[in-house]
C-alpha cells in the first residue's frame, strides 16, 4: 500500500535530487561563461541528455572559449514565471522555461498547448519552432530565442477509473496542466483543478483528486505508477490530448558582446536542430516512463480514434476562443491556427 505523502516530504524528495551547478567547459580558461538557469531538478533528462552534451559541444566547437554553467531547480533564485525576465534583465545568460508559467503573455508560443495540437514531441517541437520563426518573433523582445519545443502528449493517470470515453470522466477531479486543457476537461464532464506539481502529488496520495494529465515521462520522478493505477492515452496516430510548450532564451546583450566567431558557434548549435533534439529526448523519455507503468503492473488503456474525433469536436470552442485572443492581440489568429495544424499534419 502506498504511504500518503506530505508536501514537506515531496519537497524533501525534490531537494535531494538537486546538485551543484553543472559546469561544462573550464570557466577559468573560457573567454565566455554562460549561466543557464532552469526550474527542473538536475536529474531531468533535458539537462543530462540534452543541455550537458550541448554545452560540451559548444565548448568543443569554440576551442574551449565557451563554458556553460547549468543551474537547475531555480538555484539562482526567483520563481519559474520569472525566468524570461531574469534573462532579459541580465541576471542569467540563458533560461529554459515553460510558457504556461506566464499564461497569455506569449500567445503564439502557447498555441501548441491547446487540446489536440500534439503528435510526437519531435514533430510538435519542430512545428513550434517553425511557427515561432514565422509568427512569433515579436513575442520575446529583449531576449534571443535559441529553441522552442514541447514535451510528449499528455495522458490520463487515474487512481481508480479507466478513461476510455467521456462518460468515464464525469465527476472526476483531474489536475489540468493548463487552462485550455482544463476547459476541455470541463466540457467532457470532469472537474478540472489547478495544482502545482508538488501539491498534485500530495492530492493524489490523499485522494483529494482522482487523477492528472501528464506525459509518461513524468511518471518515474513523481512516482505516478505508485499513486495511480489506470493510465489512458489517445490511439496511435490520433492527435494527443495536449502538450506544453517550452522556450530556451538568451540575454540579447550576452549574445551581442560575444565575438563574431563565437556568435556563429551559438547560431550553429541552436534553432530547428536543437528544437528537434529537445523534442526527440522527450519521446525517448516517454517510452522509459511507459515501461515503468508496465513494469508496475498497472493498466494501460487506449482512447479509440473515433472517440478522440468526438473530443476534438468538443474542443472547437476552445480553439475558437484562442483564435479570438490572437486576433485581439493584433495577430492573424486564423493564419496562425491554420499553419499550426498544417505543420502537425505534414
């Protein structure tokens, strides 16, 4: 039987996962040392499988003239919603953040976090990068975007109820990852709740909520295979329930004061190729998380393609409201939505 978790216990668990800043390259020998700040533990595969190798590649390509110090888990202070502003204000050189932390601030970037705007993390990440290159260049004034990406599509992780249709969601209290997904959950009959991850874990343990929407990638770190028993995903080939969007941004002044050749090193190692790499890492991590669920003996269910098609019809008002929000901000909402869908269908 799983022992109930307290918020203090969860914070201690997360704290134990933190490490000293990861330094890639010799700071004492480097001409440029870049501080990369993010909100996840040092053990996240985005740091260990992407950022650390990427930083090593920058060091090698620059002949040791670029070093990157990685500060996980908000070690340089502040809260996750402040990461972009920390970068803009020069407190850090580079930050990795979720756009959902600042809702309605980066509207083009958030478009792919709408319901059913996700395929694989790799494809959706490349779609997001293209969408931002074409429509979102004005959203991150004062910082230099290095890459945009998403995680894999979200799944249902429920304590007791198998989700295979809308009827199964009726009356279920489900932690939603963002407002637009919450609007869809409400339309499907669920009760969406909005908790930080640490409180969500406690809520699952104590039965305050019935389930959550997250990718399989989150399962091992949050021990969702112990806290929930029923897991449901959209049928293969169907659009996923949702994803969340991420941005990796650099202080513009930190970039501008680098010599031309070092700026070239940064340019060659960022953009679409880095976006694709970040997305691919989430796809690999997704399979690892799913295996943890399987090895725990939990039930995995498929939401049939025709059921997902019905849910997509129910999500039309959510998409229409978002398009109107884009229009109200002076953007071409119809063009942005059409392009996003075309990129995902391509």
